[in-house]
C-alpha cells in the first residue's frame, strides 16, 4: 500500500520569505514522488518530481523539493514566496513495486502568501 | 503545449440519470486515469487504463462506473445511475510511455441534484 501525509492544512508565509510545505510518504518499494499545484477552479498542474539521483530536485516557478529517504519525506520549498504562489499544493507518490499505475495524493496544503 | 482537455466543464444531472464525462488525452500518451475530488477533500484515484483495459481500480470504482476508449482520441467515464454523493470534480489524466508524471485536465464539475 502507498500513502502520503501532508500534516498542515494551511501554511501562511509573508511575501519574500522562504516557504516549506511538508510531505511524508509510505511505500513498500522505491517511490516516485511528485508535487502538483491547484489554483482555484483549475486542474492539477505538475510542479516537480523525484525519481532517482540528486535528493534536491528543481521544478517550475522556482520551486524545489528535497527527498529524504531516512525520514521518508519530500518537502516542497521556495526561497522567496510570491503572492501568486497562493494555491493548493498536493504531494503524491507512486510505488514502483508491484507495477502500480496509480498515484496516491495527499490531502493538500493551502498556501497563503501574505503581501 | 499539448494538454488534456475535458468536456463539459460543468454537468448538472438528476439523481439516477446516466452521465458520460469526456476526456481527450494528450496524443501519443498510453496511460489514462480518472480521479475525483469531492469539494474540499483529497484527490482520489478511481481507475487507470492501459492497452484498452483497466489496469487498476479503486474501491470507489464499483459497478456503476465504467470507462471506455471508443476511438483513438477520446477516453470516457460513465456513471450509470448517479447518486448525490457522486457530486465532485472529476479529473482525467494521461501519461506517456517512459514518462513518470501524469498530466491532468481542467476537470468536470459534476453536480447531482
């Protein structure tokens, strides 16, 4: 079974400050990990992914995420938040073992960037 | 940039009616998915489809649900007899061979009254 936990329903950060959105995962095998962003009344947009290799992955709009195998975490980060970053962020995992096709999403974290 | 398109954007239907939600995945993608998001809740996996058959489905995807790829471009989700609790945003997604991330459509908001 695969699962994702996003412990924070909402994260508030001042514009220009660094932001972190937390995610932990649970899989049987090696994970594929993803971050998606959802703007109001829009679909899910792919931000970045971790497959293998460097633990720090960079994605769209200046976002990056750090894979930590020992802590089973994949936190999303950005050095300087913009008001336009305000949205709903979903962490997702796909377990490579068993040939699963599905991606399991977390419950989402609402990011509010305050001007 | 290629994208997944879904129609309609909003569908209102009466309880007990059949609905068909339509999706046009990105061309040359081989893996197709339906997810749903009940208002304010998490995104839930419904079904994955590959090589003209269902490869995985969740417990949500019961006998009331079916999927079809009737031609080379469309991918549909049918709900035979809608219930109030089927009201949700339904997302279609597709993924290419050798690509790890799926790309999502804008969603169809289904309202069952």
